[in-house]
C-alpha cells in the first residue's frame, strides 16, 4: 500500500497514516440491523459477498452498469475532487493520478472506496486524514462494487441467494457506519445505471453542502461535542438512521449542570465504564432515578456507540428484581443520557470497606445469592454481562442489590475474542486473546467476588504479589490460573477468614472458579447449590 492516497486528475492530499480498525470495530451484527448471526457464523465480511455482486450483474445484464469511467465523468461534470488509493478499473489497471493543488472552486471531495474489508479500512484512513486537516469541503464516500463477471455456469438456489443478499446488506450497513464515523458527510452505494449515478451524486452533494452550511452556522457550539482527532460531528445528526431504535438528537433538550430535561441532578454516585452516574429527581415520574452521562467527545469509535446501545437494549430487555431497570436514552447536542432506576447510593465494594474490609459468610451469602440469581436470569435470556465486579453491584439501604453497567454486555451464542472486564475478576480465558464463551467467564467473576467478600477485597492481589493494578494482558493468565488451580491455597485463605467455613462454600467456590471453562459450573448450577438455597451461617 502506498504512503499517500491518489487523486484522479486532481492532487494528492497529505495523509497521516493511522492503524486501520479491524472488523470488530464496526459492530456486533447480532444486535443491529435485524441481522441474526448464529454461533457458527463468522462476522459478516464484504469479501464474503462477492458472489452476490456476480449475481446482481447477471440480473441487470440488459442494462449498462455504471463503471469507473462513468464516475470520473460525472464527478468532473459536478466539479468534484476525486480521491482513491490504488483502486483498479474493470480491466485491472491502476488509475492514473496527478499531483496539483486542490482547485479552489471544487464543490466537494469524493472518496472512492473499494467494497472489500481492506478497501473499507483504507477508505476510513483517507476520510480520517481529510477530517484531521483544515478542510471544510463536503466529503462524500462512494462505495464501488467489484467488477461484474458471468454467472451462467453457477447454480444458486433461491434460499442461497436470499442468504447471500442478506449478508451483503448487513456488510454494506456496517461499512456505511464505519465511513460515517470516519468523516464522510454522506455515503453513496455505486448505482446500477449511469442515470442513477448522476442522481445519487447530485443528491449526495446537495445534502453534504447543506450539512456543512448548518455546521458552520453553529460551529462553536458543536465543537464542544467533537473529540480531538477528527470525530465526525455529522454522525450524531444521523445516528438514528444508522442505528435502528437510536433516538434522534433533540436540539431542544435542556442540558445544564443541574438539569437534564425533567431530571434534576442531585448528586454524584460514581463512574462507570463509559460515563459518570448521578442521582436525580424526575419531576415527570415523581421519583428518584439514576442518570449515566456520556460525553460525545469521549466516543471515538463505532464500537463505543455499539456498547452504549448494547447496554440500553440489554437493560430494556432484562426485567429482574436484582437488575437496574431502564427508563430512557436521551440524545442531546452535547451528551447522551441513560436514565434508569435509582438502586442505591453505594456499591458492594464500598460496603465491604465500611465493614472492615470483608464480610461474614452470612452477609456474603446474601449478596452472592442475589448476584447469581441476576446473572442466571441474564444467561437464560442469552445475555452476558462481561464486567462483573463488586463496583457494579449497587446496594440499597435495606441490602437489596442490583447489577448495573451493562456497557460490555453481549448476546450469548457465539464465541468472543475481545479482552474486556476488570482485574481481578476477569476470567483467565478472556486474557489469552483467543476465542472464549462469555457465559462461563461471568461465572468465574462471581466466584472471585465471593472470594473477595469473605477473604478481603485485596486478597487476590496479595496472593499474586501485585502492588498495583496491572494492565489486562495474556502474560498474567498463568499467574491467575495457578492460584486457583491450587485448591490448597484458596481453601487455606477461606478457612483463615472463617474458621467454620462449611465444605459447601468451598465446593461452590471451586465450581465457579474452575480454570477450564468447559468444567466450570453454570450460573444455574451455582444458583441451585445447597449453600445458596439453604441458610448456613458462619459468623
């Protein structure tokens, strides 16, 4: 790949090369666009959809498909500055470039994006580089199809065609999101005919110019919402179109330091994985609520937006006595606001600290029973939390506990590869940078919470010899595994903290912290264990 992008009959823009995002940075298609992905299905890839391009070409064999030369001619007529990076024409030859300053009278910049995974990543790089520069021209991305080829010798069933087409739709929607987030004011799919190409580019330029004009009108205010490094302001203007169900931005939403719409902020509760949480009084509901506030300036990738939407969808779906209840997602000009039940002023870690650093078995049992019940319910509804820890268990004055912060939540049913969670509760298989099942990883986290409640919140760190919190990395996997593989050490610490620790407690802890996830207990098994079902105390 060359170190600079190419312009067609126009110059090259200087680019600061950045690491291209992986496919995982786009989104989890099992949550969005109505696209269900089975456990055995790999993430939708643009490269997987080449056959559909072939079939589409066969379907329109009587119509002259728009090609690169058409694009260049139309772009010249519209006075657009065209940029690409090594895109080949239908004959396989690279397009020629020239290196002159950008003409002062061009109407917009048109970035040609090859519809492959590599091409989308390169298109993102180009768009990000344009956005980082002092560039106020509208920017359009044109997603170019692969050259057509004959399909007469291929036999496709109706079901097979429908499946491939559905994958293609999902892939294009993922790619469109990525290009919008990288700086495109509009994204256009290569039309089938020249006439459609002219119409699409004309509409796209008009829309982009109108957006730029509006942005410049209140640039000072919008700059508060833009992250350093080129976050695209215009993405938030159309986020409701990109994410089905995402609220449209409400420019009239009252956003002050004391009030968000009908919610009057009353006090700071804590900081979650993606934002700060405040207690508030909702005058419309007449009750206290909790509001998580997320600055748009902190959201620098599509995956972060996906995590927020995952949290809202999970909370909206889950209705359990030990899970905080979702109220609403508000979309203001400056921030996003997740409104939910007020579950309490303290989290479980703070309560343990107030009680001398650890709990009696009786108190620990009460909290673990509530946590296991909530997680078993989540798993029964095909959702994994993936960041279980004492700080994410909020406790009311009467001891009622609720799980919060579902920002890392995902659907169960397929393996994951991303490393997430918090030490020391993160499961060892999550740290090795290989595929893992998030369900058993949740159960491991509950086991560590139980161990910390009874033996002390810093006991795992002490056993591992950690003086400070190490970064999540695969190198520490073996250290964690060795400690919990050696049952003697764990049993000794538990009995030292509670001289009358029953064997049932040891069995529960062993079952939830099996190093091999395939041997680990499920949340249902843990919930049905004797120690959590029957009252057994050790003061």
